[in-house]
C-alpha cells in the first residue's frame, strides 16, 4: 500500500505519503493564494523525500472541505486526474475530520476553520474520530457554546468564542499526514467515513454568471 493524501481546502497546501503502517513523507505550506501553484510541487517533494514514484501509489485521498471554492477544487481536480491516470481509487475525506483526528482529543469538542465573510466552517466531535454534527457554516456567535475549540477559525474569532476554550497546541489547519492516517484506518475497517472525492462547499461560490445588461434609456 502507498497512499498519497493531500488537502487544499484551507490556506494550507499539504501532501503526505503513507505506506500502510506510517507516514513516510509529508510537506505543508501555508499560503492562501497559491494552491494551484504549490500542490504539484508539494506532491513531487513528498515522493522525492520518500524515494517513491507516482506509479507506485495505490490510492489517492483528498480533503473534501468544506472550504472556499477556488482552493478546494484544486485538490479535488488533482485527485480525480491522478486517479484516472494511474488507474487507482480516489477517496474523499472531510477536512474537518482530519483536523479533529490530528487534535487527538478523547472528549467532545468543535473544529472551526475560516469560511470568510465573517463566518466559520465547523463540526462537532465526540472524540478525535467520531463526528456527531456538521459540517456546517455559521457566524461564530451561533456556534454551540462551552465545548473546547480547535482550528484556525476558533483562533480568528477568539474574542467572540472565548480564547479560554481553544485547546493549547491544537492544529490550526489540516495536516496531510493526519489525513492519510485517518484514511488508512477507515480503509482497514471497511471504508466507512470515506466518500467520493467531491467538494463540500456549503454555500454558493462568490463568482456569478453575469446577468443580462441593463437597458439604457435616453
């Protein structure tokens, strides 16, 4: 087994290789404006670091979001293209699940990422592996109160959510190594929690098809 995992649903462009036992290479760059430029070189870097070839990959795993339209589609289009070219399966996994798994908590908590427009994408977890609500998009003030918080969205709106609720040392963005580890675990138990590599947007993209031009009267 050689699983190639990557995520572009947040400002982090992250990729990793997992050999079925452990993560053998990983690379992450945080840059919200360069997903399209950075993903292919990041994949090449982890392959080089692992002394592996793309043709050896047996499965692709991509973060499905939720996330902004432009960045998210970079990763999912790449997953579908590589799946077709290599003849291997491509799986999708919720980006918030990867952050939750990386947090490693054994108690209920929330993961929140920046959704822009003064909103957050969020989900609720019983522990680091079990999501019980979401993903959803809301204003920070509308999130369930009291539970511990993980993720960049929580830090961004700490003044609203409460800085004391943020779990110290917890991840802000998804890490492809955690994405790969969680995907391999789910493969081992029958694939429950793995989806098709389709985007979770939760709202319409900012871009709109132009309407008919207004009539000009004299």
